[in-house]
C-alpha cells in the first residue's frame, strides 16, 4: 500500500494505517498534495489559453508533457538554480516517464510562468489596502524592486514582490515615477485610495518620484527608512586612526584564509567578516577587535613568523608600534562600541517584516535617550588601563578625547530625530495606542486618538469619531492582557474584530506602515545569490520570474 501524500510504502495492518492517517506528517502531506493538484490544474489551464510562440512550437506535444516542462522550469527558478543545469540532470528528471528538451528551448516557458505569477498577485491584492516598499540597486545600470505589503484575512502580514526592473542607467525622479505608476496603475490596477504607505530610503530621487504620483495616490504616508538612517550614523564618527587601522585589518582577513585560521586557533573565535551591504558590519568587526585587542600583538607575531600578508601585517605593526596611534585606536574603538551598540540594536530590530509599528517609537526613543545621556563603560575601562600602564596619561583627558570622536554622530542623529524626521516619528508615537500592551498604561483620551490624524488615511472625522466612540470598549478589552510577541498582538486583534470593528479596521491599515525598507534589500540579496556574474546577460523576464518566485515563496 502506497501513500501518495507521504510518498512511502505502508503496511496493510489496520492499526498501523490508523496511526499513520492520524499523524501530523500525513496531514501535512495531504495539504501539499492538494496544493500540488491545484498547481497542476492552474498550469494546465494556463497552457490551454497560452497564445505565445512557445505554444505554437510545442502544440503537437501532449498537454501533460508541456505541463511537466513548465513545472520543471518553475521549480528551477524557485530554487535559484540556473536553467542550463537541467541538461545535466535530464536523465534523473525524465525517470518519471515525461520527456524534457534542451534548456534553451525550456526557457520559452518563462513568459508563461511570469504571467501566472502576475495573475496570482493580482488576485491576492485585489480590493486590499496596500503598503509599498521600493528601492534601487546598481546592476548593469540600476535594478528597481517594487514590493507590496498587505494584511490577509486571517491577519497575517504578507509582502510580495510585484516587479523587478533592470534599467540601462540610473533613473531620475520622473523615470522612477513612471516605473511606479506603470506597475501599480497599469499592471496591477491598484486603486488610488488603496495605497496607504510607501517605504524607501532617504535618497532625494525617491521622495521626488512620490511627489509625482501623489496626485494618483493621495492618501499615502511617505516613510523614510529608519534602518538606513540609523546606519548612516556610522558615517559621522570622527575616528580617522581607527578607520585606517580597520581598513588594513579587514583586508587582512578578507584575502587570507590562513589569517582566519591563526586567529581562530589563538582566540577560539571565528573572525567577524565585513560586508559592504550589511548594516553595521564594520561595527561588528570592531566590537570583536575591542574584546580581543589583547591578542592582537601575539597574532601579529605568529603572522610575521609564517610570513602572512607581507604587505599588510607590517603596516598594522607600524600603527600599533607608535604609542600615540595605538592609544587613539584603542580609545576610538571603545567609543564607537559604546555608542554604536544602541544604534546597532535598533537597526536590526527595525529591519524586520513583522508588525513593527507597535514598537518602533519605543526603540527610537530609547536610542535618543541613550544619546542624550551617553554611557561609556568601555571608554572608562580602556582609559584606566592606558593610564595604569603609562602614568603620564590622565584618565579624564583620555575619556574626553574618546567622547569627542562620537559626539558629531550623536548630534547628527538627534537633529534627525527631533527636527528633520519629527512628523514621521510623531506618527509612530501616535500608533502606540494600537498596541494592546502599551494602551494599558497610556490612559488614552480623545486627544490621544485624534493624534492618529497624522496618518493621511485616518484623517477623517468619521474615522476618528468612530475610534473615540469605541475607545471605552477598547480600554476595557485590554485590561490585564499579557502578550509577549508582536505576532501575539496580531492574534489579539484578529480575535477582537467583531467587538472592536472601528479599531480593528484602523489597525489593519496602520500595520501597512513599516519603519524600514529592508524588504527591498532582501530582494537584492536574492538577485545577487541567484544571478551571479556569469549570468549578467540573462533576459529580463528570466531574471524577474526567478526573483519573484523566490521572494514570494511559491
């Protein structure tokens, strides 16, 4: 007896069959089997209505063979595996009895697969309120990703990649506005009042493009990515000695596997790697360097003994041999680790895809308070150690030197937080009332509810009056509620839709607002991983279909 759902042979014994049918594995297998059958039906129907040249070339083949070929191409795209590798796996793939053809011919199915994905997305976002995340990245000119965010009927947050455009050169505001409007209004027929929020980085071209399409989508709130803003704080640290030393240190480990082995054997820790695209990646390297600074001299001795990196190691040794340079490197390391910790923690928290609108303001406020009253434990420890080793050094003077390195970055952030991004921060502050935990200690009033008018899509007397009228019921419903995760907050709102219809509708819209555009960065990561330098000449539909299927987790 064979179970199609679990793909395994079973005994015919009654008790074994009963236990198998009750198992979680069998239930999951049945769900997958249903989805697989639906997928087969969808592909078959698409092939019947396909009017492309591919259909004309394969019209003599049985429908089952054509459907199988589409499935193979789609699965390879989802896995991020180049299609030319189908030729190497052809014998294995044809064991089921269906015939394949050369990968160059199979590529002709990509337009159909891309069309299917587009139609699925149209059905998913039809009639829904949406948030939009977009960004650009250099790839043979510029790659532009457009992602939508919506809340499903069961209160799950869904983010889907709608479009990936490859432009021959960097686009200006008008060109970007055309791409956005063409995608939303033409390709997906998004209604003007359905787009409620847009998330992007702080590049001026992005805001200018939104100004062009605001007449079409008048209710959208424009959000500047806080993760990008927090990451930019690192550019305002005044640490020239550390940057010079750190550049040599990073180069040493980037180009030498032997250096990593020596460091790991000496310290018992794998050296942190630096990535140009990862937020605060350099800070993570510096943090480890501060902790293990006492091992650096011994590491350099072993590196010199084994003639490791003869161009780089002497330069590092020269920097540390000079007493003043060594002190500067230590002080600057300690200062940016002490101050940077708050920015790094907030950046990584705000780059998620969950309901961060509930906690965003608290995270930002915590960073602002840490900047107003900074604490420098590592600076104090390093300064004391230096003064102990060299009695001519003064602890207070050393601490002052270290703090001067990070003060410009602190002032830059406070200016951003309190002035330039004041309205945006105020929006996230107002949204705290929608958190079933925070509202318990906020003691909200009608004025607290009216602050939600800062969201353009909630700036209506009818909406605000409805929220105020329901406020007593809301406050009563949250009494003694204990939820520990953002997902549990979503579940709580899902369970109170009928009791609090006005509030639940408003919350569902506010959840479209996200404090970062990190979702676009993840799409670029998929693009880089699936299409490397050897595939720079792939056609746009191949590239777009592959990244869309992976990002949308089909």
